[in-house]
């Protein structure tokens, strides 16, 4: 029963000593970690300092920096293994801790702690053995315990060494912090080069800057040349030369001496590129960081589509047009949708215009739309800005014109007569109306003055002019002296689809019941179906004066006599040509003969056409009868036509052969020329007979009219006598 209390007592002694030694072990581990941290931080600071020195001195490449970082990693790994892993890899017993204390204190063997600790911790285990002396064990345990309990275990760790380690560690932290605060640019550049892989060079006396460099890339349009500019800043002597090294993806490389534009400004015209090129430049004691020359597609318009809707259009107008040509014209008030497609994504579209304000709406960065109402011609220039790079397109001009809905255009003509007509005349009119989108209505009208004589007409015109100048309330009554008659020709058509309307109208003057001296005017009108309102166009006025038949007949006869004189002159020219043909000994003058014959033939044709016109004028004015027309047709018009179209045509063909290889015989040409002269003489005789016939007819008409007048006067006198008898 007595062994149990001693056993408990020894266990308490053992726990006390073990606890003190374990606390010493924890302190030793903590001190070991602190000392290892100081060693590692010292190594890191030294390696970082060396990296800064070597990199500033030698401008280490990216590969050299990577190898150096691997060496640093190996050194740190070794230090961690040597001073952290090995000391702390296993757990320390109380006896091991005591041995470490003895080695650190370098005590004598008789003063060592390890045997005493072993006695306290291990001897109580031998009390159960019968062959051992229990009193001696107990005495040894108590004696060693008392010596150990008085030992200053808390002073085993040197506080000065710990303090020094902490101070060193603080210094190791403050040194890089102070360097970063004192030289922030150097610290930034060092960290960028070593940990971000940057190739930005260290500042030297010579500093090179690539103009337009962004994120290590210099952008230029693909397939276009561009000027690479490098600015040089020198702190000492000015740099005279700068070299540029280019390396392509295919392995080719070249070194170029840049052109010195001015002091500190060097340039090189980069040729058109399709693939990226690696480059860097150097000069003086400085160099640029390696950069990449990247060709990209310049923004451009690949498709420009315009879609316009208008009330007049049944379907939208769509056109893929070349904006620079300006070949698109739209109706006013058109709703326009402009669709634009680009080759690359676009961030912004600049519109340089004073005519229209465009608000672009984009979908995927390549397709844009803008809308506006087209009221007037618009001109603008489009500039595209790339969404990914600071590059823009060449300005693209766009021109869109206006297609106005013009009013109808009218062509109003008459034929067969002249401006002097008889009261029984018939006037053929020809009206042609044209419009851009459709003719709605075409008509004509006549203004018929009621004045009977030319004097009254002139008086009415003068009074009307004075009324307009001075004002006259009775002017409206005077204007009623003009009667208007309308002749509808076409329409109204709804919808109007005909763009061209041609109409013929024959107007009988006899229906108007006009007296000689009256003036009648005709005018045509046309309307379209313009969306903004009907547009009406009026033609020029055609003015005709009614004259007495005999007066107009004399004018026509006078013109026919003038034509006969012209024909007689042409006959004389034909006779001269015949004489030249008879006297000709050679064909050298064939060209002159041909020219003279053509002149004569042309004159005969003009005379024939003029005579036909005069006969047509007689018919339309009802001058003469059917026998008269037959007479001049059979005796003058048809012979003239045959002369021009057949006989003179054959003669011309014969004269043309004179300049060829097989000319016709001159005798044959002489004979035909004689026949032409005979025909012309016969026509002249017929025209003279025609004049005599007309004179006879006119005389008979005068006699008939005189007799008619005598008859009317006689009847009037007889009527007066009868009336006087009954009045008496």
C-alpha cells in the first residue's frame, strides 16, 4: 500500500519537469522559425538587390530573368529545407531538449542537465524491480528534481538574440518598403519586368518613345504604308542615329536605320503589311521595349442600302448604290431608311453634314440604320471609328438628291394653215402631254372675242389694258366680251397611269360663226395627280385672225407665184448643168456636176413641199372646189413629185457613177438631163395656166358677188317702195 503514494509523487515530479522542458521546446521551435525567416528574408533581399543591379546594368532578357528567378527559387528552397524542415521535422523529447540546452551552454559533463532529466524521468520506472534498491532510486530522483527545479529554464532562450532577429527582420521589411517609397518608378519598373514579364527598358541618358504605342502594340491599316515615329530625349549628347529591328513570323528579320526628321525625331515609312511584325529600336544608350507592329483592317463600308417609302410608290424604293456617285434621287416627303454594313466592328460613326441629322442604331457592331424624312438634297460624309483600335476609315461622301414631281409638259401645235384663216377654215391641232408619274386630264379651249372688226378688237384690248392700270369697276363687264369654248380630250383618269398622252383635234371655225377681222386664240391644258395637289400646266396661246377668203386666196397665190419663180431659177441652173455636160471632154468635173444637181434637186423638193402645203392650206380654208384641187394636183404636184423622186434620183445615180470605175455614158446623162428640163418646162407652163385659171375663177366669183349684191339691193329697194305705199 505504501508504493502507490510514492508512485503518484514521482509522476507529479516527472510532469513538472516535462512541462518545463516542453515549454522550452516550444520556445526553441519559435526561435528556430524566427531565425530561419531572417535568413530567408536576408537571402531574398540580397537576390532582389542583385537582380536590380544586374538588370539595370545588363538589361536582362526575359529568358535570363526567368533563369535567375529559378535560381532564386532554388536558394530559398535550400534555406527552407536547411533551417526549417530539418530542425522541425521530428518531435523532441524532454531528454533531447535537455541535450540541446547542454550543447548550447557548453557545460561540463558533471553539470549537464540531460543526466539529471533522465534520472527524474526514467529511474521511477525501476521501482517495481525487486533487484533494484528503492531508497537509492528515490534519493536520486528527489535530489535531481531539486537541482532541476532551481534551474532557470526561462533564461535558456537568449532574449537579445531574439530581439536582434526581430530588428533584422524589421530592417529587411523596411528596406524594400523605403526603396519603393523613395524610388517608386524604379520599383514599379523592376516589379513589372520581373513579375509581369514586361520588357520596358530602364531609364538611361537616352530615352526612346514610340509614338502611338498602346499595350505594346503599334497599329497600322492592313495593306497601307504608315510612318513609324520615335521621339528621343537625351540628357547629355544628342542621339544622331536610331536603329529599328524587325522580325517577321516567317523567321525573316532586318535592321533599318531610321530617318532623322529633326533633332529628337526619327521616322521610318513602314511598307504595307499583312501579318504582325516584332520590333524594337535602340539608339544612344537607350532602347525601346520590344513591341509588335500589328496590321488591322481599316473600317470601311461594305454595303450601303437605301430604302424609301412614299405615298406615290406602291412598293418601297430599294437601291444598293455607290454613295460617291450621288445617283440616287428621292421624292420629297419620302421616309428614308439607310442601312450600312461595315467590314469590322465600329464604335462610332461621325456624320459631317449641314443638311441632315442622323441617329445611328447598331445591332452587332457591323450593321447600322438611320432614318429621316427626305425634304431636300442631302450631302454628308461618313467616318467610321473602329471598336477595337484607334483607327478610323477614310471619309465616305454620300449624296442623295431630290426627284421633284414636276408639272405636266405640253406640246401644242397646229398644221396645214397659217395664222390668217377664213371663217370656214378647219384647224388640225396636235397635243402631246408628258408627266413624270401620270397624266390625269388633257383639254383645250378657245377664246372667242365678239368684236366684229379689227378696230373694235384693238379698242377693246386698249381699254382692257387701261382698266388694269387705273382700275375700272366696269372692267368685268368688258371682259365678258370674250367667250370661251372648251374641248375635252382625255380624262379625268383615276388612277393616272399614262405618262404620255397624244391627242389630235380638228376645230371647225365655221361653228364659231366669226366674221372677218375677229381674232381667236387656242390654248391646251393638262393636269397630273401630284400627291401634294393637282398641278395644272397651260401651253402657249396660238392666235389666229379671220380674214376674207379672197384676201387669203391672194396671199396663197402670191406665195405660189414666188414658188414658180424659184422653180424657174432652178430650171436655169439645170440648163447650165446640161450645157456643161455637153461641152465636157473628161470626167474631172464630175464632183461639181454632182453638187450642182443636188442643189437643183433640193430646191425642187422644197418647192414641191411648199406647194403641197399651200394646197393643204386652201383645202383647210375651203378656198376653191374639188376640181381646183384636182387640177393643181394632176398638173403640178404629181409631176413635181415624180421629177424629184424618180427622174432626178436616176440622174443622181448616173452622176455618181462618173466617179467610179464603170461610169454611165455621157450621152445617156445628156438625154436624161434634157428630159428633166422638158418636165420642168411643162410644170412651169402648168403653173402659169393654173394662175390664169385662178384669175378667171376670181373674176367669175367677183361677177357672181356683184350680181348677188345688185339682187340684194334691188330687193331691198322694192321692199322699201312697198312699205312706203302701205304707209301712205
